[in-house]
C-alpha cells in the first residue's frame, strides 16, 4: 500500500476498495479488502494466492521490453515475502526473467515470518538473495530497516534492470512487528519481548525518525501533529467510504474473465435474476441488503 500512496492513491480510493463501494473502479467490489489495484498508478491488483504475481511480473517486464516506446525506460517491479519465495512460481518467474531476459525488479521482503512459520523453516541456505546468482541475476541484500539503504538499493537495482534489460533481485531483511492479520495472535509463536525490542531498537520507522530528529528535521511535536492530522483524514475517508453505495449488482458478473462470457457466468446471472424476481421485494434480509447497491438491484427485478 505504501507504493500506491506514494504514487498518489488517496485515502478515499483506499476506503473504496476496502468497502467495495462504487468508487472502487479497479476491482469493483469483487476483491478481498486491501487487495488494491490501480490502472492510473500502473499497479496490478494484489492477489491472494501467494507468488502468482512473480511470473506475471516477469511477463510484464518482457512486454515492456518488446514495446519500442518503453524499452530501456521502464521495468516491472514485484513484491513478495520470503514465504512466497518457497512457491514454485518464484522460480518460474526468476527463470523467465533471467533467460528471456526481462527487466523485472524482484523485491523480497524477508520479515522473518510467513504467518506463524519462521524463516528458519523456509530455507536451509542463505535466505532468498543466495538464489539470485544461481539464476545469473544481479542481487542485492539490504538492511530493510534502513530506509535510505533501501532507497539506494532499489535505485541501483532499477538502474541495472533498465540499462541491462534483465532481472534484478533485492532481498530486504526486516522483522514483522505486527501480527500477520487481525485473525493472528503472534504471541502464540514468538515472545512478546522480542517484538517490543524490535519495535524500539531495530524498526525502520523508529530508526528513520531518530535520524530525522538527530538532524533537527523532525520533533516529537511534529510527530504528534502529523499523526493527529492523518488520523483525521483517515477517519473522514472511512466514514465517507462506508456510506457510499456499492456498484450495481450486475457488476458482480462483469470483468470476471476477458473475452467471451463463459456459460457458467451467464447461468449464475440468470439464477440470481430468478431469485431476485421471486424474493427481492418481499424477503426482508434481501430487501435491506439490496439497498446497499446502486440501483438497489432494479436491473434484475424490472
Ligand atoms: C498459495 C497460498 N498458500 C497459502 C496462503 C495463505 N497465506 C496467506 S499469507 C501467508 C504467509 C505469507 O508469508 P510471506 O510470503 O513471508 O509474506 P508476509 O505475509 O510475511 O509479508 C500464507 C501462508 C495463500 N494465500 N496462498
């Protein structure tokens, strides 16, 4: 999400995707929350199945290289965790990018955990970076908790990627201080003290903040003021996004596949039409549910 925010994706767009309201123009309410995507900011929709994005990115890099207007100017970039790097798709993408070759920047965030699986159970070699030379790929391992070091590594990786027209692997070493998700209690598999220590001592946000403070460019007051301001903006966007209607119900069936619509989708749409015509106006759970959609499902009931 940081990449998207940096490119200009605003809080209203974040909320639109999370609530699946009609402003979510990329996934139109069909994706899980936080699976952002943006045509405007050239950001492919995040997908739940781990690592599928890796060979896709290698393909995008190849497409960029085949386009005379973009060759030598653009590259594809893909992000994944050390857990995802255990999937076959990681190797498929790396092989494709190194042999074709395709200008793709592979950024592995090694945060020590894949939900509850520690990285020590993920590989027996030297992490993800050690795999790069095996594919003949330029590889950089960087302290992922050092913001400026990451900036430098990514700049250099991007330069190599574009100038040489081939893949580059970056492994950013870090530590996940939060739980994996709201349904995860990470203190069940790691000591609370370890997390508290990391938060205080070796954390990209606290380290960068200390750096800025040491230069006199930031202070505790700036921090408080900024947090307050951003919190307000987020809550405003939250309330707005929560109250906007969802896309029209018919959008559920669009953009699922490209090209000709498969018969399964046509059949499901007709099944919904039959059910809505029968129960849509009379069965209470559906009556109030339909109010959440633009047009209240009228396209199926007239
Ligand atoms: C193919 C597949 N297997 C399992 C999962 C369930 N799952 C979701 S996130 C996750 C851990 C991912 O860990 P990692 O790649 O290290 O990324 P992190 O979440 O730590 O950033 C797992 C196992 C999934 N989404 N897809």
